[in-house]
């Protein structure tokens, strides 16, 4: 998960400050030393760190902080505001041309995930903005780059324009735009060639494509795991092409956060999207304030709510609420809920978006194995349709048959059925009581539980693993 090390260090510094009833300049100085070390360890550009610490320190020792009733909270608010400002202040949206199609150049070094990101952006535009994009295969050098883009296009049902690898990229880009105009498409996403490092030939070709196509947006695709080197790459591309924005990829990898915190300050150009995971819908608009909250361990409820609204079917959610109220929630509904929650991403990442959850002991070490979900589904799918619809008929002999069919221990089957019944009872009580509160929180009822039963089972297994690990380490 991105920013874990940085979040841990910053949270530690903030916690010390939060506990103090009165804050002195010496306290602020000590905290800023911790903040400086945390940012440098996260591979943030040295000059960016220096300026950030100077700005926060100046605000933190002001009278409105030191003389306030809760100085610790005031300082945390200042750090949050300055982190937000460091990453751009406000969300920068994708720009559109006055007359369609809007041309977008995708540029970057080889290996940053540019071709996949072009596909993700096409998916985002079609799904979230109801636009019709065209992907243009202008990378004629990397082996199989054209085939990769065509495969992505088929998966998304998005048209791909290509002319093979014997035509110049400039001509491919030009004819791609003509095709988009003829077919009245809204966007043209040009997948350009990358290199292992910046060179004159690459930059000249990109400059020629820019001159010919007159793009509205030039997105630099940057691997977040390259740390502050990403900011140096961004500065070089910006100098040559005057990029309009950055897309950070691999934000779910072992990244320390340096790229996200350095790029805007070094180039002056905004991060517009972030990508995580291999799925073609794993692209999100970048919100500086939400990212600052995540980094400080303050959660990100707005993104969580948007994920829920995006991945949950409103009609099905209403049907689920009705079933809960009527106490007719069965194993078929459970499987459906589990699948929809899985589409939102890893449950441990979802939990970290909830404010305060980062302070839960052991959550940072929580790793939920997707195989646990698969095992639970195997148990349910080993039931007959009648058993799934009527869990009350699951006698011990039926449970033994289910255990054999799913290749799981009978104890695991019994435990899961018991938890299902307990969760069903709890959800029924909630639906009769204050379900409106849940609906208001997540927009559509049952999604708020985040697959509570599945999560409880997997968290319990994690606790057992951690206890066993600690026991072995003591030996």
C-alpha cells in the first residue's frame, strides 16, 4: 500500500503533538524534525522538503496556534493544508477541446505503464463521462506494443486505430485524428513510444507529433515507485513538451510517496490521475486534499463513498435492503455482496479509508488473502440451490456433504454458517432500526457493511496467524 512508511512516521509525530495540552516552539521544532526525516525517507525532493518544513514551521509558531485551546489539532490542520497545497491544492480535471475530438498525447519512459494507462483512461472517459474515445497505436518500436493496445481495445470494446510499424508515428497520429473526426468520436488518445531513458530522438518525435496534432492535453505517465526521480523525469519532459498534467501509476506498489509530493512543486504541473492495480478500471482522479488525509492517516471517506456508488447497483441495493427488512437474506445474496465488495479493491485498503482505522492496532500488518474469499465461495457453491435459499435446513449431514464438496474442514463450514446467521440477525436488527443512517453514509444501504461477515472471518484468521507468528518468534 502506498505511503505506509510515510504515514506511520507522520502519524507518530502528530500523535505526540496531539497529546500536548500546551505547545511550545521547542515542541514544534522537534515535530518538524520528525516530519523532515519522514519526508526525506519517503524520497521527496530535498528542496521541496526544505520549503515545506519552513512554511509549516512559520505557521505553527504563530499566535493563533500556540495560544489556542487545542494547539496540537491546529498544527495537524496546518500540516494537512500544506500537504494539500504541496500536491496542487485543488483537483485538476481533464480539459476538453472547443470542438471534438479532444486530442490527448500519452508520453513517458518505457516501463511506466503508458499503454495500459491509455486503456484505463479510455475506460474512465467512457464509463464516468459517457465519452466515445479512440485509441491510437503510435508506438511502432516496442515489440508487441500495437498488439497490446489492440487487445486492451477489445477488452474495453473501444476502437483502436493502427497502421502497423512501418508508418511514421506522426502520420499514424494524424490519420487517427481524421478517423475520429469522420466517426464523430469525442476523444483521441495517442499512445506514443517510450525509451528506457530520455534522448533527443524521442523528444524530437514527440515534438513533431505535438506540432501535427495540437493536443489539448499532454499527459506524462510516471511510475510512482521511482520516487523523486519521477520529478526529474517530469521536469525534463515538461521542458521539452510543456506537459499539461501527470498520471501516477503503480500507486499500490511499494512506493514511498516521493513522486506524488515532489512533482507538482518541481514542475508546477498537476497530477490529474492515479493508477493502481492491473484492472482496466483502476484509474482514479487525483484529489490533493484526499491524498493528504490518507497520508496523515485521517481516512478518505469521499473516495470510499464514490467507490461504493460506482461498484454497487442501486436497484440491487434497494432489493437487498428489502430482504434485510423481511429477514429473507440468504447465501445467494451473500455471494453477490461478497463479489461486489471485492470489486471495490482489497478490504484492508478499504478499511484504511475509514477515518480513525489507521489507529487500530495491527491494521497496518493486516493482509487479507483473496483465497479466503474463494474458500468461502466454494463452501456456498457446494450447497444445493434449496440450501442456499433456506440456510435453516442445513443439518449436520448436509454440512458434512458441503465440507466434502468444497474440500474444506467441517469446522470451517460450521463456523461460516454460524457467522452468517449472526450477521443476518445483526443486519436485520439494523434494517429495522437505523438503516437510514447507513444509507446516508454510503448512498445505498447495504454497501456500508463492506461485506461484514467476509471481513470478520478473514480478520479473525489474520489474528490467529499473527498470534502464531509472535509465539514462534518468542521461542
